[in-house]
C-alpha cells in the first residue's frame, strides 16, 4: 500500500540522486536523436521530409503542446548542412513588410527597404544559396497560425521564381488549428495549392503516454520508471495526453516525491503537481482531438478535471 505523501515542495530536492537519473527528465533539453518515435509522429515527419527533399512546400497543423516545434527540430536535424540551408522564423504576427524584415534577418540579408525591395532581396538571397552555394534554401515558419492573410499571400510570392517555372525555396509553415482554417479560406486557394503535404499531430492516447513517460525516464538514465499505473492514469486524466502538460506534471510530481523522500511517485504527488500548475497559471485549455485511451487491464480512474470544450473542426483543406 502506498504511503501517504507528506508534501514539502519548498524543500530542496535532487531528482538525479533520488531516482537514479543522470539528467533532469521532462525538460525541453532533449537531443533530437532521443525523441520518442510513435507511428503518427513518424508519419508526420516523413511527409514533411519528403516534401522538402522534393523542393516543395508543406504545412504542419498541431494543437498547442503536442510537439510541433520538437518535430521541426527533428526535421532540421535530418537535413544535411552540406545540402540544405535552413532558416527558422517564429515571430509571425506581423505586417508584410515587417515579416519580410524578420525573414531577411534570419537569412542574413539586409532587413531595410520598402516591401517590394525586401521581396526582391529575399528572392535574390535564396537564389544565391541555391546556385552559388549549391545548397537548397528551406524556410521554417513556426507559430504560423498567427499569420495575417495578406502575409500568407506574400509567402506565395516568395516561392515564385522565373514566372513560377523553377523550384528554389521550400517553405514549411507550422501552427495550431487556426492555421488550417486560414488555409481553407477562398482567398488562400492559390497558397493552399502550393502546399503538397499537410501533416497533423494530436494528443497522446493513454498507452502512448505511458510509453512516452517510460521513454523520458530511460533517456534521463533511470533503470526503472518511478511512475506506476495509477499514477500514469492520474497524469493522463489531468493532462489529457498533452505533451507539454505531461512533462510539467511529471516533473513537478517527481519533485514532490523527492521532497517527501519517496522512491516512487504517487497519485497524491500528481495532484499536488496539478495544484502547483493552477497556482502559477490559469487551467490549461486543451485543443484538438483526444486519442482513444487503450488499456489491457481495468484501472482506477480519477474524476475527470474540468477542461474547455473542444473547438469544432474547421472546413476541409483543399488538396
């Protein structure tokens, strides 16, 4: 029977000494080669990589906290520097001119001038990369759900070389669910048709979450995970398979367990971690569909926490 936790979160803790980790688990500091491989993640990655290798454009649609930027890092790592020059931009809620300036700064081009001049400079820069350096330019735009409609149209112009007769720049736009609705607008049809692949991420199922937690503990050096089945149930009930919420809950719960001198994490530690999260910020709004939990045995369930109602899916994206 699990001993009732005496929670002392203010007490200094050493997770590495308490649980056998050689690195702090559940942080963003994880090598791309240590990322977990799940079928739906690998499918999204393979589609994006194939589009870039074909010198085409792609889109990644993902709810917040489901590993969108981590997948972009994995994509960057898979593109050899000898063949590709990758530019990453994450500030997107800008006017056309300011967006051009942001891209120019990322590409090493002069970020000053009028909007038409900036477009010409960017295209000249991409052509120089392709023909003089012998590398294919790739532009990754993160947080693209914040793009203004006219800026999305400007991106289409950036991929138009020699009267649309040459493939020079590969564009990958990544964002949350509103990006899907933005691309489905009638006025964005031309841009939507330039995107040859649409990859989508989702929340983890219960079994996928257990696999993820075990993987992160193993990567951090633990011989065995300190989370039992009921604890994993609690993390899933609260975080609903959201990767960011799972990381936060697991790390905070480990801290509470270590502070109490326990070698395993209990449900009480997870509930204390949820209380910590609520005291720091408003309750997390879960976006996107939740994968169906799969379980081979009956498990005790917590009363599900209050979560925001799911948004209705947007209109289908034109192929």
